[in-house]
C-alpha cells in the first residue's frame, strides 16, 4: 500500500470519527470518496489484480458487518465505512480489521459505560443472566431504558482503531 493511500485513508478515518462524534453520521460522500480512492489506487498499482483486490476487500468488509446492521446493532454508515476501507486494504486485511474493530469496540464500550456510571447495572444484569444459565434456563435481560449499556456510541472510532491496528 502506497504512502498516498495510507495518508488518504488516515484523513478519511479522521473525518469519519469527527463527523460520527459530532453528528452521529458518517457521510456518504466520504464513504464513496474512499471507495473511489481505494479502487483507483489499487488499479493503478496492481491493474487487474488491484481491481480484484479492491472488489474482494469491499465485499469482505460489507459481509463482515452487514449482519450487525440487519439485527439493529450497528448503523449503515459503519457498515459502508468498513466496506470502503476494504477497497483500500484488500480482503485479508479487512477481515483482520473487522476482528480488531470488534475488540476495540468492546473496550470503548466498557469505557463509555464506566464513564456514564453503568458498570454496576451491567454487572447486576449479567449476574442475573448467569444465574439463569447455571439453572439451564438461559435468558437475555436487556438493559433498562436509559441504562448506559443500552445507549449507542459512535462506532467510527472503533473502526479507526481496528484499521490502525490491522495495518500496523
């Protein structure tokens, strides 16, 4: 991956994080610009193989996070952002990026919950679910309305962290 693509990816991720933090949205113009950049950069450097790499990366990124969106756990902008990153980094790296993003997202979620004072409520809920599980009656207890564990947080930061870790 060339320096220009890497710098452009970093700039796009910074814009995505800022807009997600400020507006809870990742703009389509940013996602489509990144897709165009990824395809162009890969085709210029790898020609046919580059086009295949960008396409496979886009589809892999899309398929990694699409189930989360279908079940309401993630916004469409996050799914599109990961797919766009896939056009730049290719299918192997985007799969690793998705895994590292999930780890980073879990860590950020715990920090987010802790900062909002929701750790005790969360532990209480998980304790109750564990008791049911030990009695062979698994049950999911959703967070109460307004509970910190039930609030959404901007996921672009987790995607940016996962991308950086995967590239490193």
